[in-house]
C-alpha cells in the first residue's frame, strides 16, 4: 500500500476533507522543525560572531604587568611601585616551563608628523614574537621581523586609522614620518582582525621594534608588560609560579603579595566562552525539542480524532476484506505524509532564514559568522521528525486495526 498511487490519492483526499485541521497540524510540525533548526544554527552563528571579536589573538595567551606592592617587605612600603625590565624577561625565558612565543612590550604616547599632517597616538615597541601572539592583518607592506629587531632599524608599522590620518588615500609604505622628533620609515600598514586587543587597538597604533624604542626614546631597561603563549597541551597558568618566583626575588616583593604582579590568562576567557555557548546550544536544543514535541503531540491528537471519525468507514473496509495491516498502513501513511511534508518545509524555511542572517552578518575579512544548517543536521531533524511522527500515529493505527467490523458498522 505504501507504493500504491491510489492509496496516496486517498490519503490526500482524507487530509483535504478538513483543511483547517490539517493546516493547523501541519503548521505545528512546520514551526517545530523550523524552531529547532533555527535555534541550533543560530547558536552556532552567535558563537561565530563572539569568536570574531577575538580573531587574531592566540587562545593560549598569557601576560604579566607590574602593580604596586600591597604588603610591606624589607624596607619597601605598602603601595610602593616597581616596574618590569628586560632582566626579568630574560630570567623568565630561562625558568618558565611552558612558554612558546613571547614578546616584551614598551608603551608610550607619541606624535607622528608627515608633511603638514600630524596625529598623536599610542606607540608600541615590540619583540619579534609579537606578530605570532597578536596576529595583525597586514593591509600593505609587512610587519616587523627579527632582522629589524636585531639591527635596531628605525622602521614603523602604522595602524590603518593612523595611516588614513597621515597619508589619506596614498600608500604609506616606503614613506618617512617623524615620530616624537625621530625619523622612521613606514614598512607596513596593519589592522586588527577582531575587536579584542592587548594594550589597545592596532588600527590606532604606531608599532616599532623594542630595541629601537629603547634607543630612540630613551626608555632604558623598563618594559610596560610581557606577553607569551603556552605550547599546545599546556596552559599559561603553568608558568605563573616560576614567573612570580623569579620576578619577586629580583624586585624584593613579599612572596605572599599576590597582587603585586598582574597575570592575564586568555585561555580562561576562551574556556568561559566555550562553556557559555555550550549552555546556549543545550538551551536551544531544549527549546527546539519542546517545539518539536508539541508538533508531534498535535499529530497524535489529530490521528486519534481521524480514527474516531472514520470508525464506520474502517468497519466497512474490514467487512469487504481489508486486513488489519491495511488499516494500520492507511492511518500511518497519513501521519507520515503530514510529518514529512511539513517537517521538510520547516527545515527549508530555517535554512533560508539562517542563510539571510549569515549574509547580513558577514565580515569583510573574517567572512561568514556561521549561521548555517549543515545538510547532515537538516537530514537528522527530518528523520527525527519522521520517526516521532510515525510513533505518534502508531497508537491510533493500532486502535483502528483492533476495531471489529460489526461494531464499527453499527457505530454512529
């Protein structure tokens, strides 16, 4: 009967007999599948948007910066200030157990001049590993490399916004600017991939080699902060005890003064984001499953009503030779058809909505956020609805099968 065209025409006629009831039942299934698919794909899309804010930042990033002492110790009063220096960084590199890439950062304010234009902004002196820790988007030219640092070159990478301020629409690469009275050659224009940054936004910075910063601006041995990444399988937190021990010993800080040195661990923030979106995905699944269940219950209720209304018809069918299996298949076929058609329409609608949302939130560099429904997920939802729809129609089908011909014919 499943492959009998006459059977399916009869099913269509039966469903069309009460258009309002059929439409409302189909809409419940349609909306259940659409909600489940949109919530699932939407959760992934919002996760993609959130992660784009941290694009370009290493997920295993750690860092340290100095703070004032909160405990008096060996002649140094509470509240006295100290500062990280290059000796600390060299010592950290020797003793820290889990550091892969690292860079010192020296930060100060500077004023850049090109022709008649000038613009003040933050100047960063960075080490060779900086571009691997905070990956910038190179708009033109290149970033600072190991040769620039080794040879203390007077080169600068200009943030995209600052380049527009100084050069307008002209190419900045190869031109010279004066930065706090010192001439630098622009080797590149850089931009920040995401919204999050360390020490500021790359779009608004002037970045030079840290040895050049020390000599050109007489910053001495001091640094502003130190950033590093942990190797794969390790956490930045693994190096904190060794870092604290070597730094506290060099600067006479009380061993129990935990707040004298600020630690940053981006990996913890990424773990929080992962947990947040795991919760959102589970919530989306729960709400979508609730909508799905409501649609399936609607199918079951409608099939009970259909069986009740057609009791007399089923009795006549049994009396003229229809088997219990024929009646069961007839009822199940109506349930399956309603579920498949409405469920497929719901998934298709959800895919269209997610596609529009994905296109609307597209980033010019990072691309689509991920508001999407994979083919495998779509098929899974449809198959799940098929199974549940079949289950919802099973009990009414069994009831119809058990109807005795003589009782059914006499039913009013």
